[in-house]
């Protein structure tokens, strides 16, 4: 079992994404710079979408039960949730993939370095 784990770990460590993240010592220094207006707008939209999603669907469910009108939840729930998803996607568009990629590279580097150390495997 341990050999299978080590083999899988080495296969992942040998991917170009992991190797470049480790070689370039990917970090979070880009987050120190002041974010642009588009990034701030995107983050605000993502937060709004989180508040619109399941809480709004739950509120519609409670309202439907109290008013004894199940169509409020049956129709309103998917509509509100779909709208919140569109707001989330718009937020992701505005904030861009740049920060997500920076965070992903740092996370991959940090996790893989720890796993390779714990498995007593060489850094790639």
C-alpha cells in the first residue's frame, strides 16, 4: 500500500504544473498589491451570490410552508438559486482567474512539498 501511495505521489509530482510551482517557489506575494476595482467588484458579487443561494432558497421554503403555497418553493427556489449562480459566475469573471491560479499554485507547492517530505521522496 505504501509503495502504491509513493508511486501515485511521484506521478503527481512529475506533472508540469506541480514542477513549475515548486521550481518557481510559488507564493502569495501577489496578494500584497492593492486589488483593482474589477477584482473588488468580483469579490463583492461572489459574496452576494453566497447570500442569495441557499439562504434565499431556504427562506422561500419556509414562506411556502407558512403560506401553504408549495409553488413558491417549487418555482422560486430553482429561479433564485439559478440567479445566484449567475451572480457568482459574473463575480468570477470580474475577479478573474489570476488570483485563483496564484492561490492554486501556492497550495499545490505547499502540499506537495509536505507530502514528498513525509513520504521520504526527493523534491522534484
